[in-house]
C-alpha cells in the first residue's frame, strides 16, 4: 500500500504519539505501508516545524530524524506533474504526489480543502482516523 501524508499529519504525529497521526507514523516505521515523499513535502515539514507556536513542543532531534526518514522514503518523487484542483494552491503538490505515485491513500487533516475532494484519480483522500481503521 502506497500513501501520501499531508504535512499536518506528520507534525501532529510528532506532537502526540498516541493519536491517529502518531499511530500512522508508527505504522510507517513498522513498514506497514510505503510512504511517498518529495522535496516540497520535506521543505514544508521543516518550515511548519519552525513556527513559533509549534517549535517549543517538537524536539529538534525528532524533526531531524523524520527529515532523514522522509529522504529515505520508499517512493521518492524528484519531479511532480502539474495539478491544480485544491482550493488551497499550496496543497496541489500533495495531489500531484498522489497522482504521480498512484498512491492508494492521501491522508490529511484539511477538512476544508483536500478532504472535500475525496479522491485524486485512484487515490482516496481520507482522515487520519479513517486511515488507521484501514490499517487494522
């Protein structure tokens, strides 16, 4: 199973290991699915983790470890197709990742944006909770 994780899932997983995003990161570490990553995802993740309201709650070592793991993701995309479907143009790269990798799932917490689309080609766009249920 191939999966795209929105940055909000990655950050939430670092903030709390007990909720669905944390369970998703644990499942990835246990190789229960293949993660899709690209330079834009890594850069957005690093930028978001540096936000003043989040920085005090995330250990720099944890950020570095996850960045290294993202660079070693099972499916690394160096180039993405052009996709323009999201109401938030900054999320189009996630849809492009899903399309280029033929991912099974794109997991997001963006209820007003990506989740409203419900799919991108063959990729289902789901919440973290829904994805965790699919892992069982």
